[in-house]
């Protein structure tokens, strides 16, 4: 059985190194947004980096002794991007620690995100190449690198988080989140359980579609950067958020009603940038493809999940679904009525 597990990992991962490298890197660094570091204490930055180092050592210390997080993520081509991302995460944790997020709060954060977006356009590709090279070295030096890394991650989870997750599930029993955590713990008790699940559900077709989606996303991102879409999108968001804030639109999590009316009035004098329109259209195409090719499977998963939920957890899930559908329809109405004319 152990030999079969080893062969399974090697057979699949060797063909998908790019995905594995990205997943491991993001899991270690734990940052995905950015901002300038003005006003962020060095103590907070150093604490975040120290936490990442501990994680890297726990997960990669045995499988890839040569891996040095400071060299891979905190210096060279990744230095500025990772540091700015860390600073934004620290500041955002405070900024959005409020009972209600307003459009005014969102408007004030647009330029921060724009700065990282521009930085990512300039440096993300080179940073990723730096990470890719480090991951390739790990793979070259240890033929069992992926299996050993997953085993280490499993050990780290059991030693540091399993009891906390179990306690969380216990205290949230009867809620949707509590039910989902409990089900996940029951089904995935080891890396072998995850392997069995992936063997059953991640078919060659799914892998092919995932690769295609990744390639299309990369092309879209490149076009976004080439056409200065960060700044164009930022100006759009600042304008519409500023217009929507006020009156009866006091909660950015509720679009239907007053916020919808204020958004509609904004579009009487403005147009959605074509940069954003292209992304929207690609998203619609992807959604339609998924529905056409995977609707039966997704419906089956939803029904199975529904049967496993507690009564209260199921009721909560239905309420969330209904609200999401309603809000989406309101957003869709505004978009449909104000689609831009783009080349």
C-alpha cells in the first residue's frame, strides 16, 4: 500500500510541478495582498516572517533541507512583493475589524490595493520563477519530496491544530461551519484519505480543464497588466464606491435596495471599464462551461452534503444560498442594464 501511494504521488505530481510549487509557496508565505509598509511596525512584520519561517521548517525541513525561506521569499525578486503583501495583511486585519464594512471604508483602501497590483504586474512573474527554481531543486534532490512534504504537513497539523479544530467543531456543533468541519475531520483523517478522494474525483478530464483554466487565467492577467487595468479599475472603484456610500446604503454586504439604486444612478453618467468587462465575460464563460460539463456531479455533491448536515446546519445553508442568489440577481440586473460597448 505504501508503494502504491508513493507511485500515485509521483505519477501525478511530476506532470503538475507548477501547481504544486505554487500551492506550497502560498501555504508557507500566507500572504496574497499588498500595501506600502508606512505605519506598520517592524515588530509586526518580523513576527509575521518568523511565523512563516516556523511553518517552512516544519513542512519542508526534512523533505528539502536546502530550502531557505529567507532566500526564496524574503529576498531577491520576491523581497518587495512579499513585504508589501505582509504589510497590507497586517493593516487590513485592523482596518476591517469592524461590525459593518461600508463603501467608504472600501473606497479608502482602493489605492492601497492598486499599489500592490502594479507591483505584482512588475515583479510577480520573476518572483514566481525564483520560487519555481527552489521547488525544482527540492524535487531534484529528493524523489520522495512531495510525499515527504505531505507527511510533514500531516504531522504538523496533528501536533499543532487537530485539537483546536476538533474543539472548534464541538463549539460550533449544529451550525453550517461546524457541520462542515466535522464532516471534513471524519472523511479526511490522513493523507491517504485525501489521496483516495482525489483518485475518485480528480479525473484526467478535471486535470485537463484545470490546466486550461490556469493557462487562460495567466493570459488574462498578462493582458490586465499590459493594458494598465489596475489603475483603470481603481479609478472606477473609487468613483462608484464614493457615490454609493451614504443615504440608505450603509452596509457593503447588502447590495439589493438602496445600494442597488445608488449604483444604478452612477451608471447613468459613467461606464464600466472594458478591462473589467473582459474579466466579467471570461468569468461568465467559465461558469457556463462548468454548468454544462459538471452540473450533474455538483448537484450530486450538494445533495450528499445536504443529507449529512444537521437540521439547523441545513437551514443555515439554505438561508445563505437564498441570500447569495438574491444579491447576485440584483448585481446582475445593474450589470445587464449597463453593459459597456467594448471592442
